[in-house]
């Protein structure tokens, strides 16, 4: 490191290495805490764990209460990137790319969740026509295939659920059973369906989380469901591929106020 003559390059290299090491330490802390919790569940006592690790019982207790929470692995292992489909402003001669208020609220919900489990998060707007870069780690994608058309093709890797469109609009369908989930909002109700799943990256080197509502409220509802059920989702799925349909109900006076969320399908597992 000190052999790098240029001070700017040396500072940038050191900065990157520090970030990499901190991420690795955080991930190893998570793995350790999860393993300790499994050993406790299997019948070991904290005293036995302390003897095994050659540390005091109080230190073991501290690791179990203050260490990185295991369920953060459901979201990622380092800084999260949330890619959000944008649309162009209407009624302007020089329209820019904007996000719906509900989609940005979904980002804020997930960013706050990430902070509670020791992760940072940032977002990027994917402008029309929605060419989102999926081949990267720690990625969460938000919004319907209407704004991100390539996601319709990626969802073909999901054997249980699809987003489709016909003359009545977008809807979710179970290919095997033919069951359809058409948004109650299209009939004037204050509710929407959202897709929640982990899909494979096109390069085959990992996966990403995908949350997409039939309307913007469904995207926010899927994010709210994850925030409210993260420990259970991780316990059931770890980081495996899956999908589910979420029904959310929202406040008629404030579309960003989600009143309730409910999973209306099983947690469909895609492999194993």
C-alpha cells in the first residue's frame, strides 16, 4: 500500500479496502451470530458457547444481542442499490425522469429497514425505456414491468407467477393453475396486489430481489410486507429464490399510507 507513490491513488485504494474489510467483518459477524443462535436452539447453553469460543459468558451475551442480525442476509451483504423505474414528466417541453411518490416511499421503507440491520442503501432512477442493469450484487428492483419491460422476460424464470397484460391492464397469474390476481384498485377499491420475489440475474452469477405492484401502491405494499416480516422471511427462505403475491390495502385519503398487507399465496420456492 505504502509503495503507491501517488497520494490520491493511495487514499482511494485505502478507502476502498477499508470499505471492503468492513463489509466482510459485518457479514462474518452475521454468520457468527446466526450460528450461535442455532447452537442455542439445539440445546447448548451460553456458558458452553463461551467455553467453545474461549471468551466470557457476558461477551457471548453481547454478541447475541448486539451482533449483526442474521436476517439482513435476506436483503444483501453490503451496501444495497435500489433500482426504481421512472417515467417522464408530462406537460413539459423538457420533461425529466421522475418517480411516483409511492415508489420513493417504498425505497424509504426499505432503506430504513436496511439501516436497522446494519446496511446502507441508495437508489437510482431507471429512465424510460427501462433498461435496468441486473448483473450486480446487493440489488433490489422496484416497479412494474410496464416501466421495466425486460423484467417480464426475467420473470419467465419464475415457474409459479407471471406479470401479464391484456386489454384490461396488468395482472399477476399462476401459470400452473390459471388463477389470476387482478388489482382491486381497477374496480375502485383501495387495495392493490404486489409481486415479491427473488429472481436470477441474467449472467447466472446471483439473484436480486424484485418488488412490483400492479399499481404503485402494490410496490409500496410489497416493501412494507418485507419490512414487517423480515425475520420470518429469512427463516423460511434464507437467500433462496422464491415468489409470492401480496395484497395491500391503503388509505383512501393518502395513497402512501398502507393500512395492511397480507400474503395471499404460499411462498413459492423456485429450487430445491
